[in-house]
C-alpha cells in the first residue's frame, strides 16, 4: 500500500510530465509552502500568537489546529494529483483563513490597541495578504485544468 501511495505522488517518476511548466512548483515549492503553513499552525498552538491572543484569547489554539488541518489537506492535494478536489477545497479555506485573519487585524482592534489609540498592524496585514498570491495562482491553475478535463470529456462524449 505504501508503495502504491508513493508511486501515485508527484515525487514518483512520470507522474508529473517533464514538460509541465508547473513541474518544480508541484514537486518542490507547493509542498514546501504547505509544510510551512502546517508549521505556522503548530506554532500558533504551541507558542501562541500575540496578535491572535489579543484578539481571540484561548481560541488561538483552535485557529492554529484548523490551520494545520487545512494546510495538511493542501499538502495531500498537491502531493497526490488524484486528490485535486481536496486541494481545491483546502486552498479556498487556506486563503479564506488568511484573509479572515487580515480582516480581524484591521476591523477588530484589541482593547489594548483601542486604549493606546494604536493603528492596526498594517505591516502584518499586508505581509499576510502577500501569502495569498501563491495559493491563488495554484487555485487558478487547478480550476483551469478541471475545466479542460471537463471540456475534453464533453467533446469525447458528443463525438
């Protein structure tokens, strides 16, 4: 079973065609990104987050655990191409969580921020938004591939 899992992954020979322009992204950069996102969620659980703790208190652990699960789904989807629906859902959730975090930073200041009349953390918000570009580009690519597969199937059925 482990052998079959390995032979179906993007790291197995022949699974990702050598002429695929996203070959290195699929085999290296997307998995690295997802592992970093998993580590981010683990860090939120283990070490907390000053910003999340100020906004949500003990709920930070739940947010971190959700982030780990979503990022793991993304990793499963990118690592095993047949799991592309899992990756699509994971990427949508991942981007939504990042955008939600940005919205929380901007729209729900902590009592400490209000008392000190501090502005939101615009630097953190913009850095987090920058993280969405890679998963959004991948999501765009996955949706394009899905549309092409559906179009090809429909043409074959009609012909």
